[in-house]
C-alpha cells in the first residue's frame, strides 16, 4: 500500500508540480498500439507521433517466472507488491516498449523537443494479454537526470484508450404473446384497462 501511495505521489512522496509561470511549448501525443504479431505468439508495438510512425517487436518476456510472480502479486489484492517490484515491472515494460525503431523515434522526439514538451503516452491495447499489464508502472531511467515512474512526472501522462466494447448479442426471438407488468398507484388518475 505504501508503494502504491508513493507511486501516486511521486518518488519523493510529494505531489509533483511545475513551477508557476513555466509553460510548455507543446503537448506531444505518443500513440502506442500493441497488436499480436503476424507470426508467432509475440506482439508488435506501433508508435505514432507527430505524423511519424515506427514499429518494432514488443520485447517483454511473458514466460519469465519472476516477472510473472510480480504481476500476480500486483493483481492479487491480498498480497502487497513492493515498490521495488513495481519498479522492476516498470523497467521491463519500458525496455520491452522502447526497442528498435520505436525507441529510436522516441529518442528523436526527446532530442528535438527536450524539456519544452509534455508527453502523453496513450496505449491502445486490443489483446487481453497486454491489456492486463500494469502500464502505469512504466519506469524511465532518464527522469530529469535520474530515474522514476513515468506517471509521476509532471511532464508525462500515461493513459489507456478505452477498449471498444463488443457488440451485444441480439435478444432471443419472442415466442407467444408479449406480457408487461405495470404497477400503477391508486389515486394516480390514470385510466387503465385491467
């Protein structure tokens, strides 16, 4: 619980705030789409930002027993996960996300915009296997010259795009007469045939 509190208020335990009067030059939307790979059982990451696009394999080891144990602890509300556990998952998610061309595009944007931008990490997760991962624990090792949870930094936002609801199945066909139960209070003045 303490680790989750610190995660929500930042590494220092204080609510992060930007100094008064410091505006950002630009908000940058980084749209990450994670989809099953065409071959094998892995996933591909597609990053779209500012009209640019990059794609790479998602290098997260779903079979790693220690990471799986940490994920189970996060999901299990009965057993607490330490801050170090959250950090380890966040580092693994960051490393898996920022591989190849995706990582290169992010670095290019960071170099161009530097500290004059705020970055919105928007995740479109269409598969339950990646949807269940705790993206809010992303841990970035170049956090103002140090390291920290991305979601705790005032210049970063981590959000999930809503999953499109599945179409509801049609109701079964009506058989027989339609029956309706209506309760009408006495004295309502409604003229109802009984």
